[in-house]
C-alpha cells in the first residue's frame, strides 16, 4: 500500500512501524469454537495497514525499532531472529498458490481427490460406510480435529470452512464446495450432518515431511458392500507446483463475482488485471468502486 501511494523510504518505514506495532492478531481467531471474526480478521488487518500507510503519507511516525526494540516484536512475540538480506529477494511470489475451492487452504488436495472419486465411481452417499483421510500434520491440526479442536461439531459457516469432515461430506453430496455450501440451511441439513460423522482424519508422518513442498493426502472410501475406493494426491490444480491456468482463474472470478457485478464490469476488471504491470493502480480501483449493473 505504501508503494502504491508512492511513499519514500522514510514513509514506508513508518507505515510498517505503525502496522507492526498495532496489528498483531491472535491465532485463537482460527481455533476452537470459531466466531464471525474469523472471516473478518484478515480484512481488518488489510484495513489497518491501509490506514497506517495513509497516516505515514501525512507525516505520522511509528516506532522504527518495531522489530528489535525494547518490548518490540522480537521481545514480545517472535523471539530473536536474524535476516541475511543478501539472500532475500521477491521471488517467493513464484511460489504463490491459489485456492481451487472455497475452503481452507490445506483442504484443497483432499477436495480435488474426493471430487475425482465421486466423478469416476459415481459415489452415492447412502452407499458409504466410512471415509478415511491420511494427511500432513498441519492440515490435521487445523482442520482435521487435532490441536485446534473438534471438527465434527459444525453449526456455522466459520466452523464449516475449517472442518475437513464437513467439506468432504458436502463435496460428496453436492459435487462442489462454493459459497452455496456454507449457507446456514445447507450446513444444518441432516444429510451432511450424518455423512461428516463417517469421516476420520489421521496425520501421516511421511506426508508431514513432504509439506510444504507438497500438500499430500490419501483418501479411502469404504462402501457398504465392502469395496474400497482410493486415491492419493501430492498437490492440486492451483498449487504452485501445478498452477491453475489463467482461463480457469478468470472463470472462478466470474462465478464468484457474478452475483455482485455486471458483465461489462467483470470483463474490464479481468482486462486490467491481465495487464496489471502496465496499468496505474487508479484504473483498477476506479473499476472496483464503480456501481455495478448486474446485467
């Protein structure tokens, strides 16, 4: 944001200092019994960082020793660390991954695998006896019932999109994991509430060692007649090792933005983003703030 506003080195430093001091959110937002704040925490941070950049642009200063100073980030939060700036660059952007489904990031490979099994074998929920998913430990702890709490008690959108059992069950039932799968009446329906209790999640040591270079998982669906359907994944379409095509990314944008924007507005946004490096940021923000005609 500071770069977009054209701040100099001093301005950027103060924007970072203000943000780094004021916006250290707690992880409890995304653990245990999840609240509405889970979905608002990151937007609030972005809002705060934007505000900090505007303040810095107008000469407001922040504590420049925000990292290493007395009671700064290192003392209060992270512990001591060192950075070798000769080894740092901006190439991490090439490791960017995007979500294929409207679901917590670590669930993406599982959901892709579940939907592949559903399509290949025409799985019917009433035929399912049990579903076992072996996955890397980070996913298990965040969305699988590990250290961040039980994931089979699902009543709200915030709980649903951080519950791998729910997401697996609703994918099998609906063939999709999109905003429609998180409306209250869908979450409460008996079919998904019954099926999610047939899902068991287990951490796998071998998979854990392969993360974060991969997002591996193994899925086994046992049917009432004794047959087992299985698939193993190492990543998904959208992970940095398996990039999503631009056409599919644009199609995802069309599907999600469709209810809120007009056809011409979406086309113009796609065109701007396609050539973003040659455009002024105001060209995009003007489009984003324009009233939408839903036609």
